[in-house]
C-alpha cells in the first residue's frame, strides 16, 4: 500500500474507538494509580461521540474527517487528554489537507504537525511521562520508514511497535506534567495512561492499514 485513503483513515478512527472501549477498565486502572481514574472514561466518552458523529455522514476528505474527530474530542472530553488528542487530530488533518488520499511521507509530516501541536499546547518534553513518550517514537518510526520508501503496512507496524515500546518505557519515569506530576517520585513504577492510549492509537492505525483484525 502506498497511499492512505479517507476510508482507511475512517477505519483507523473506528478501530481506535473500539480499542478504547475494550481497554476502558485498563486505562482507568492506570490513571487510578497516578491520576484521578478517569482516562478510560474520558477516552471512551470522547471516542464514542466521535464514532457516532462519523456514522451520521461520510466525509469526503481526510482533513474534514479528522476535523470532526478533533472538534468532537475537544468538546466532549473534560480532562487534559481531550484538548491534547483533539489538537493532534486537527493538526494531522490540516497537515494532510482536503484530499481523499495521502502518501506516506506527507502523512509523516502531518503526524509531526500533530505532535508539535500537543507540545505547543501541553508544553511536555520527552521523558516527562506523558502520551508524548509513545507518540514521538511512533512519529519518528513513521518518518524513518517512509523516507526509506518502505511499504505503508511495514511502516505502520514499525510505528505501532515504537509506540508500544515508548509506552513501556514510561514505567520507571517520574511524571513531570499533568496530574501524575503531583505524586513526584511515587509516580515511578506505573505506566502512563496517555501513553497507553497512544499505543492503542497506533495499533489501530496499523490494523486499519494492514486490513486485518
Ligand atoms: P486528566 O489528567 O485531566 O485527568 P486524562 O486522565 O484523560 O486527563 O489524561 C491523562 C493523560 O494526559 C496523562 O496520562 C498524560 O499522558 C497526558 N497528559 C497530561 N498532561 C499532559 C501534557 N501537558 N502534555 C502531554 N500529555 C499530557
Ligand atoms: Mg485523569
């Protein structure tokens, strides 16, 4: 596969919604250890609103579709994660533009814009034990794979593996951003909930691109 179509992007978002719903309890457990136990509920509420909205009409292009995703997350999720994920999807959409298919390198640029949007909004740095610690390695893997001209199925698999490794690497970290930072050293020894949901996001993308379940 060399291009991502609007339908693949819609499939990505739908699969992410299903993954969040399936993993709601786990995300809540992670957030109960170092936060306020609402990340599962926040993401499930936001993504079920997104999936419902997408079901009411097909978007013609990728920008339009991701704008619906981003705006819905910003307006339906109260926690920090809503505006951060919302910003991500809005920026990725704007980076792709009003087209119905996008190639791997252009999508890499769009993912990078999404990541930059999260940094601009949340001011986190790598190693602060946030969603960024899963997102940044995934975007880097996407950039590296597409610059070498790898097939998108392979690129997406590598990005998902990088996100999962990034999630796991948050375990020993001390949180420096968000609610978990209030715990100081006691935040070490737990996975970051936002990094966990970001790993689900890239897993869903890989599954949508490879067309398997
Ligand atoms: P809240 O913290 O408001 O309860 P959630 O529980 O839904 O919101 O989301 C928490 C997650 O948000 C954290 O695990 C972390 O990954 C992410 N997060 C929090 N603050 C920031 C930030 N400033 N930058 C990036 N990610 C952040
Ligand atoms: Mg929370």
